[in-house]
C-alpha cells in the first residue's frame, strides 16, 4: 500500500499526481542546500574563501547558523499557469516528468534560482544570494519578485543606491507594488534621502494603508532621520495591526531610549517580554536601557538572563563586559572597550568577505585591549581554520572555552577542526559537550551524527540524527545525512524515501538529485536514474559522479555508446576517478 509522502492520501497505481494535493508522484522537483557533510562521500577539501555554514561567526547581533527550511511548497497549479505564460513569452522552462491531459508540469528555472537566492539569504550568504538572483533575472528580466529580492540583498549589504535601483526596476513592471514602494522608501532613508523616502512611503500607504510591514518600514526611516516621536507613532500603528511584530516593539524601545525616556523604554520592554517571554534580545535591550540609567547591577542581571537563554548572544556578553569595565575602570576604560568592539566588528566583516589574514590583524588589535572577549578568540579561530592553521585554531577555541565553559559554538567549531585533523574521537567528545550544553541546537546533532557516521557507528549516528529530527522534523540536513547512513547500511528503499523528502523540501538540491539517481540504480529503475542524473547535471554541470550514475544506468540498458560518452565526460571533469575508469574498461570489453 502506497501513500502520498506530502499529504498522506492513499494512492492508486494509475495516478500520476496525488488527487488531493496535486503532488507529482513520478518526479519531485529540483536542487540544493548542500549538506556540510557531503565531503564524506566526496572530498575532504575545504572551499576557498568560504566560511562553512556550520561555523558560528559572531557579528554585533547576528550569527550564521545551521540549516533552515528555505522554501515554501511548490504548488502544481502555480507551475501550470506560469508554464503556459512563460512558454508564450519564449522564456526557458525545465520540463520534468509526465503530466496529465494538459501536458507536462514545468518548473521555471528562474523560480529555481530565486528559491536558491532566498535560501542563501536566510543563511546570511549575501554574495551567493546575489549570484543566484542575478541568474533568475538573466532568464527573466521582468521577474518582479526577483528584483525585490535583489533590492533586499543590496539593502542588507549596505549598497543603498543599488537597492534603490532594484526596487525601481520592480516598480517599472508594477507601479502599484506597495511592498516595493515601501522597501525603496526604506533604502532611500538608509541613504539619508529622507524627503524622497517619505514620498515613496506615502505612495505605498495609498495602496495599502493597513499593512503592519509598511508602518514598521516608515518607522525605521523616521528613526534613522531622528524623528523619534513620529517613529514611535508608526511603531504604535504596527503593534496595533500586528501585536506580535517583534521589530516594532524593539524599535519603539530604542526610540524611547534615544528620547531619554529610559523608564518608558524599560516598561515597554517588560510589556514586550510578556509576549516574547524568552527572547534574549529583549532582555539585552532592557539591560542597555538600565545601563543608561546607571542601574548597573540590574543591567548585569538582564545580560545574565539573556545569556542563560542564548549563551551565544555575543552582544549581551559584550554589553556585560562593558558594564564591568565601566564599574572598574571608569570612562577611560569604556573608551578602550568601544575601540575594541570597533575592531571586532571589522574582523567579523572581513571573515564574511573571506579576507582571513586581514581579519586576524583586527582581532589581534582587539585582544591587545582585552584578552577576555570571547567573540574575538572565536573569530580568530575561524580565520585560522580557513587558512589551514588548524592547531592554532584549536588553541583559540580553548581560550574561548576558558572564558566561557558553556560556549556550545566553541565546542562545535573545535570538533569540526579536530575532524579536519583526522581526530574523530576527540571531535566526538567536543560534539557531545556541545549538545550537552545546548541540546536544542540542531547543528550539534548534525555534527555529532556526521562524525559517528564517518567512524561507521551507524546505529549511534541514526540515534543522534533522530534526536535532531524530533526537534526539527523537516530539517533538510538531518534528513539528507540520515539517508547517507541508510545507504551505508544498504537500506536503499529507506534512503530513497528520505531523499524524496529532501527534494520535496528543497527541489533544487543537486546532491539530492545525484543520490536520487544513485538509489534508482540500486533499485534497478535505470530510466528514472537517467532522468535524475540529468537534473543533477542541469543544476551542477561539474558533478562528475552524476555522469557515473548515468553511465551505469545506460550500460544496464545496453545503450553502450551513450554510456561510454557519460564515463568519458566524468573523466574529463575528474581524470583521477578510479571507479569510472574501471567501469569504462569493463564496458569497452563488452563492446568488443
């Protein structure tokens, strides 16, 4: 008995699509949130100038975290409507699988690249997101949502002029797009063109006067303009329309604090904490406002409470240290401390840009002022790791742990570094400590499961991955890695179900499509293996292993000339690929 993996409906053998949810039963659709553990099936090499997503890089109030569910569901009817419109315009589409009486279902490649951009954006990988959204726009220059997303990326990068141009592009195609008008207004405000900004805010409100997001955006512009009373009115309207709008509460508190209404700001944050009772950022804000009133002991208590909720909230740790410096050393000490923070933030930015040597110079300036800034040691360790100075990186992680024995990030990152040195047992000890400190942190379970997998402790790896899946059942990385364990155990049907789930969650997962092809081969469905390999190659033309899988399937179907072509393409991409060479030689003997 078979059931739809999307909605659970009992299926009939003749169905090509689920009659309840429209799910394509013959082919899920396309590629990639690459598991940070693909290297155990591929390579041990680290990419150049790239900070792995499983490393925590501390910024003032931001850290790059582990995998997230990046996409909304891809609805069949949505694709059918867009397909016909796109074909009429001559826009390329990717045809996948068999359809119903209306013809095959299409996934537009511009949609795929936009989905990739959104996923990268959620990871904080702005440069990669920009590349993906530009590919979407190359395919379809009139893709309004892509122009909006590109504007958002440029806004986050601080490229305000570029963001304004991109929102303008979106508005060329739809002048009544209230969100694009509001976002353009926000970008103009950040660029300090406040009068122009207000014009666009007003245009947005003419279209949609009851949007909480539009009121919040206008409040942000007024806050930047130092029109604090007016900003507060906007945030009040935002909260009226959407009480759970965290940004409005936080920004209203900031505006009140800047007006010198510190008590009002504190009362506001206490009200917000009733809605968001365990939000470390609000506790940090309350501590800041108490600090401004000179109530240092109460502020320290707020920072301690924030750190008990989120031990990796670096801004709270920095603020706590600043108060301690102020209490001990007076104003001169505080000035030095703020100078250290400036260098620290510069080092974080340089790490994200891949300029690791320069980042270390700035970190060393920080450490010359204070040896007790946890984030500085962590940043230095990450920079050293990316320069292959692994033993030095481990010493830095040890310094972090000395300062803060409950830093799960330090233990997790140290474990990754130890793995790179081939010290799996020591890495496992670090991962155990990381999940002991923070059992709700998904990446800890991912890392622990991966090292158990590489040491062939498959049952323990499954237990670990299942623990993570209880917290986040639709985590792509955990499901993907669990599939790899099943493959190692030769449970190909179980692995295939998980790969299908990964592809449903993220239909442009190139490795998912590669393994989909591999598993079809193992399950003797060679025609489907070829289709999946072709999709993997469409998404990643340099995936030599997909040519191997395709060649193997073609060989099994006695399509020897095509199989030989696939093996040759694999060897062109990776000349030293022993298994391909072996298969090629075997095939040539058959062809004699």
